[in-house]
C-alpha cells in the first residue's frame, strides 16, 4: 500500500491548531481560578469591614475551597469562627492546619497558639493548658504565658498562676507584682477558710512585701487579725494602710472606725480621718467621721452637720439624703415617703464602677466580675467619680 504524503501535510497544521486551542483553554481555566480566589478573598475583607461576619465566613470558605494551600485564609477563617463563638469549627480549621506537612514552623506555632485560644474561649481549660505549654521556647512564648495566666485565673489555680506571673515578671513583660500580691491574698483566703491562720498570715505578709502600695493585703490582714481577736493589731494594720495606700482611704475608713470604737481609739482615729478628709473629701470617710463623732448623744447633731459641710464643698445627693434622715421637717408625716424616695434615688450612686468595662456593683471588687481585670474598681463610688 502506497503511503500518501498529502495526509501528513494536512495533519501537521491540524495538530498544531488543536494543540494551540488546548493550551489556550488551559491558560484560560488557570486564569479564571486565580482570579476567582482573590475575588472571594477581597469580597470577604469587604464584608468584614462592613461588620457582616456571616457573609465574610461564606466568602472565605469559598476562597479556601479554590485555594486550599493558602494558610493565611485558614487563619482568617479560624479567627472569624472564634469571634462568632463557633469554637468547634475554629478548632477544626486550626487542627487541619497543624496536620499539614508543608506548613512552615512559624505558621505551625501560630496555628498552635490559635488552637489554644479556641480551647480557652470554649472553656476547655485542660486542653488549652496543654496547647499553650507546647509554645514554651518559641517566639510566641510571651503571648502563650499571658494566655496561660488567664487560664489559671479562670480555674482559680493561684499557685500555678503565681509561677507564670513570676516568669513574666523576670522576662521584663511588665510589672506583675500587684497581680502576684492578689494571688497570695487568694491563697491566704483559702488557708484561712481551712483554719490555717498561721499559713494565711505568712502569705499575707508576703503579699504586703510584694506590693506595699496595694491596699488589699493590709485589709485582708486586718480582717484575719480581727477574726483571731487581735483588735489592736488589726487597728494598727489599717492605720498603717492609710499612710502606705492613701488612695484606698475610702475603703479603709469604715472598718478602721469600727476597730477604733472596739479598742478605745475613737478620738485618735477621728482626728486622723478628719485630716485625710480635708485633703481629699470622700463620702465613705465622711460616714466614718460621723460614726465616730456620733457615739455620744450630745454629739449626734453636730456630727450630722458634717453632711452639710460636705454639700458646701461638693454637691452630693447621698450626703443630702443622709443629713435629711435625721432632720425634723415642718410636715413630718411626709418625711418617711420623702426619705424612701431619696434612698431609692441614691442606690445607684452608691455603687462601684469598673474603669475597664463599666460593670457596676454594690460592693468593691479587686477583680472585675465582668471583664476579669484586676484593680479596675476605683475606691470611690459612682457619685464621686
């Protein structure tokens, strides 16, 4: 059979045309895929800027599906899930990152840290601790220790919290002395509740040495001494606290006045509080002064006049209500109703407010129940801020 060269001549151009068309189709598909991934990514960023987190999550999922090897998209998606409170999904994203063999060491550490935060937010404290301890000796060590500190605080493991705080303090990550003093006070309270007064006293002495400018350790020490019947020692502890921590005078004044009346030092304490009140007027200090002066019936009227003097210095609905409580009115039958109305109006003014989150409470807290910040409650009440 004779070979026809004409078929070869016709086939070469056809093969060339088909190859060219195939290459163009492949290039077009690649370009479409490359354009699609950045488009979804930027669409997700746009949704984030507009605070549309649900749409942003959908866009990032689309981007991850188009480009599954991009670790940054996984980090963005995992962080979004955590912010949305979808901790299970955030955990799966970060665990998927850690399972990849092509992940760089830096990204692996980031994923480990993100996974620990997922566990911490979800309340899985044991898993969070395990994940954070794996970051010791890495560039993320400081961040991991701070998260570990929050973890131990939530679980109220004050001994381990103190160990981490000591490490952070030695690593020049800021001063953790006030927080360490709180941890010692918490441990002292536990020992006191178990009847170990000697151990509690030792811990409180350490807290005073750790943060001599802090008021809590001295207040707790005075409370412990009072429970042991050491009234004079408790009075001396709070009297010293007025000198070492003058900013906490409103917290110290009332318990100091009670101790002064118990140990016969009312006059001495009253003079001391009057001197401090002249420097910085405060309703709690004023109440302590009035209580000390009003022990005798003859001094009761003159003691109440201190509320009027306070009104001359600062307008205060609380002081006005307390003065009016013992005043004789022309229409005495309406006095109880007026007094109840004033007391109802002043309840909100007698609260303490967290400077970090604004959480208000009737009692003073050393750690805010709302945002867990230490020493965020001023010693003064809402009306005086």
